[in-house]
């Protein structure tokens, strides 16, 4: 390993609060699917992203129960959704400077891949998954606490997410729960674009678009809330 590479690795270890015993695991957590263009057999971060998403959810749920002992389930759910969403993970990745460490194709890098929120959010979750496998729950929990604890009381953004708000509104009207259907998916696997339609009993459906299924569902739910006059467009 070159001195520059060693220095870069040490910087990341300090950022994460953990020095990996399995460096290949960390490398996989930082490998974007576009890297397969040049090296087809390379293993990307998608499986670790899946794991990291679940570990993050568990730790955040624990944090919320501890910090908000009087909050009801609805408030906890809304705070939880905001803290685990891809945009929040991307912001954490920016603080970690993960973009400089992600392994990707030259074309992806030239197109601004190191700054794309979808890639940063995915890489963040993948690194958390790798932390869990290499260091265990307590190590991962400490890292999540370090980067997310300051966001627990950040109420600058609307606390209510659109999907939760639409579900609550539909229930208050005695309607069936909203149903979300993926209308289309376009783009390559590493940069998909989803169009989703939401249906509520007795109402015209609305559609939304986003870089993930979750984002598209949120957009579709917001469109219905705005159309029905439940939310203003700026909410």
C-alpha cells in the first residue's frame, strides 16, 4: 500500500471510529456497481447496503425511544422516517467525506458520481453494514450516535412525512389505506428513476417520481395531499 493510500485509509478509520480487521469488507462497502464495467467479478456494496439500512433503523429506533420518552408511536415514526431517509444518509456521507473513497467507473466519476446523493446515501448504509460485520453492534451504534444524535432535535424541516400524513388523513376519513404501485422504472441499476402511483379508495390516483421507490412514494403522497387541500404546496 502506498503512503498516500495508507494515509487515506487511516483518515477513514478515524472518521468511522474503527480500524477494519477485514479491509476487503471495507473495500466492498465502498465499491459502486459501476466499477463492474471494468472488473465484472468485483463485488459491489448492494448487499452491505441492505444490511446497513436495517442496522441503522434499529439504532435510530433505540435512540428515539431513549430521547423522546413521552412521544407517541406516530411522532416516533415520523422522526424515524426522516432520520433514516436516503437524503439524511447522504448528508452524513458528506460529513464523513465518503465520496472521495467510493470506488466507481471513470465515467461515473466524471459525471459527478462522488457527489450524487443516491450514491452517497447507499455508500453510507453499506459502510454501516460493514462496520456491523467487522466490529459488531456496539461499534456501529457508537458511529451512528456520533453522526445522528445531533439530528434528533433538528425540526427545521417539516416533521410530518407525506406517506404518514396521507395514511393518517385517509384513516380519519374512513378510507382504506393508500396503495402504492410502481408505474415504471428507468435508468441503469446504479442510477434508477422510479414513477409511482398512489391509490386511495374513491379518489383519483396521483403519481410521483424519485431516485428510489421510497422517494417516488413520498412524491406521489404529497401530490395527493396538495390536491385534496390537506397540505399547501410548500409543506
